């Protein structure tokens, strides 16, 4: 097995037409959720929806190395670098369309949140409200529950959406601390 470079891994993810492979942006969201949230023992199986045997071994290896690098960033107290083309601090409008990177990333994140019934982000009654607030941006941005009138109303308010985007990075750190420290 020849290990893939990071660029080769991203190229693979972005050119695959398999329904079981997320693009690189959504994969980053998925991996981020598996790191900041509760343990997801079968995360690699969940990522490929149980079709891991159809994925080349060097791709699986590359995904595992990518996840380890993201985790190392957090452990070094470096915020997770988000792969958005949108710059929430700029004067340009952020793209919230279904094709945008931020929506793809959020979909990947939410896929991991609900990727395994054994991993319930809201199981602890003491932290469930905090988890709901911290994951709200990803839920809203993903459009996962487009039938919910409250979420639709949030999505319709662009200022609210920009605030959510601006809060994601700190929310990820808070989630990590919530699930992985005793404080």
C-alpha cells in the first residue's frame, strides 16, 4: 500500500462519484465531529456508511492520519482550521446555498453526530442544553431538518447565520472540552 499525500487524499474524495464517499469538505466536518463529540467507536464505518470494504486501503489510512492531525491541533490548543471558502469576517456575503462549503461541512458534521445510535450527544442531562446550543449552527447550516419552522426562520435571517458561522470555531473547542475533560 502506497500512502497518499494529503493532496492526493483530497483529490480522491473530491472526484469520487460513490454515494458512500463524502467530498473533502464534508469529510472534514465529519472527522471534526468524531473528535469534538462523544466517542464514536465505529466512526470509519459510519463515514463510509458500512461500505469500507469498497474503499482503497490507502484512502482509509489517509483518512485516519487526517483525523489524527485534526486531533493533534486541538490537543496543542490550536483551534481547528475550518476549510471554508467563506470568510465570515470579510465584507463579502457568505454563501449559504446548498452547494456552499459551509453547508457541506455542516452536513458532514451532523452526519457524524447521528452516525451511530450508540453515540448520543444529548445523553447527559447536565450538558444536553449546552450541546444543543453549541451544535445549533451546524444543525441550522446543514438544513437537515428543513421542515422545522424555527430552523427555517433562523436560516432566513442572514445576520443570524453570519453570527452562527463566526461562532463555529469556538463552539468546537467548547464541545471538545465538554466531552473530553472533567471540568
